[in-house]
């Protein structure tokens, strides 16, 4: 007997029903600054750590200034929304200080090879989270948990014999977020121990597109796409070396890394430059279906950070952003040859997940012994689709989008990749 799937209609996107928790989150914690300069952000990070060396200048200070200027230009953010983003800026600069301090004390870290990593790239809402969590069941890979992506290096002041507080901090943060937005688990559950996106590692070089999910930052997006991102993938490699070193110190072998992020789709050339022996797996899905899901997920969470929420403005913003991402993907796709890359069409993946896994393993030069295959199949059984309910998406009504016109706008992508048009 199959369990009945709960259907979820979010019908208050434009005028959300505000709980006391949401009202408090919109206001933000008393006493916290909701406007900061780049110098303020860096000073707070230095005060929190007692460290002052941010490492080689990679342009991150300029990027920080552009992000902050763009953030000030987003007049729709609530005070609490701005505070959350600024807190994240301080957090990632704390991480950078700790990374640079560790490398300075143990310079051998930079000689650790990052051997033949497997990258998964794909649009948001195109199955990449499912795919990376599934393949991460194979213990021959290193993979990145959410809590570790948020704080790659522990604080030096943890008392001996005490548990690492980072997983608990992450769990508490996301439990509080889930309590404010109970339908979020049905769209994108965030659990501290789940495998997460490695674009978080570029946060420390301030070239991560996560800012864009929290605010509307056209100035930043123009700047980001107008500059080479190779330097930040080189910084990601440094962070991977730090994470590998920590695993080696804990007695683990040096395994291949399994990594994923939608941001990789627009950085195929940079990844090939920094990780020339990598395997690239690119998932493709109908961008209309992606936007149906993405706008609903972001529109739902905007009730925390925006006043007014402006669903139509959100859709216009993300239609443009996804088009720019996909145009970069089409332009850079030839950086990877058939011998080290594969295009995974979403409908083919959903029709035969096991077969697609075998193709990915063959491309990466990995065997798939029975005990590994059993672990992978166990993940599929334990994590069915719509386990937390099925959200009803309404791109046309809620967000005011002309879908036939949208399909014409993305004709360049349909012409390049034969994705199945959905719904």
C-alpha cells in the first residue's frame, strides 16, 4: 500500500500570513547593525577570531564592496533580511581567516593533491541535490556536509575532549528556519548532515552566488559575470586541501571529492583550468519547470526577508538570471570533451536512475561493486520524491509569467540540449 502524498498550496505568496516568528525575523535581532562597510565586516571577523591575515589578495575586498553596495540598493529587504546577509558575510570572513591561519601553520596542506574530483553541475531544482546525496553513499568519495560547508575549520578554542559544536550550530540554525517556513522541507530540506553544495567554499573568496538567493543584486550579478572566476575556484581548491588534510589527520585515506553546485554550470571553463583531471556531470532540465519550482521556493522564503514580497518582480529577476546562467553554459560547454563529461537529461535520469549512475561511474573510471550498489539503492528507497508533500506551482497565476513567451526566450537552450518540456 502506497502512502498518500500531501498536496501543498501556498496561496498567500503576495500577501503572506505573518506569524509572530516571521514578524520577529523580519525585524531582526535588536542591537545588530543592518548596514555595514567592507571595513566593518572585516573588523568583526578579526575581532571574533583574534586573527588578521586574510591571505593573498584575490580581489575579494573589491567583491565585498560591490556586494555591500548592491545590497544597499535592494530597497525591498527587511531589516532582518539585511542582518542575515551581513551575518553571513562576517561568518565567511571568519572562515577565511581560519583557513589562512591553518595553511600558514601547516604549509604542507598546499601540496595535497585533489585527484580526479567529480563535479555535478545543473540548474537549481534539476535533481543535483538528490544525485549528489545518492552518490555520496559511496564511501570511496569525500563529500561535503552542510555543517562543514558553513564552517570548514573549527575554532581553535574548543576544549579538549568536547564534541565539535559545528554540527549542532548548523542543525539549530536550520531547525529555526524550518519552524518559520514549514513547507520548505517539501521543496528543499536543509539538514546539517546532508551533503551540500561546494559553492559555499567560494564564499570565502566572495564569489559565491548564494547571495543572490537572499536578495536582488543586479549590480553584483553584472560584476560577477563580467569578471573571470578562475581565481575563486583556485581558492576552492585550497579549501578542499584544508578539508582533505583534516580528514587525513583523522585517519581517513585521501579519496576523490564528489562536489555539486548549480553555479558550476556557468563556470565550466574555470573548473577545467583549476581541476583539469576532473569528471564533469551536467544535469539539464526544462528551465520553465525549474523556474516554476525555484520562484515558488524563493517566493515562499521571501516572507522572511522582503516587504513587499513582490512575486512578479522575483520571477522577472530569476528568469533573467537563469537565462544568463544557461547562456554561459552553452558558450562554455565545449571546454569539456566526451571523455570526461556527460550531459544528464532530467527526464532520462528520472526514468532510469540506476542506469544513469552506471554511466556516471563508467565515465569517472570507477567500478560499481555489489556492496556499493546496494548502498546507493538503499538511498533511493529511503528518500522517495515528495516525502514531505507535493507543492503545487503556479508560475502563470502567482508570478504573472507568460509561459509560451518564456519558452521562446529559452529556445537557444532547447536547441542545444534536448530536454523534455514539462507541464
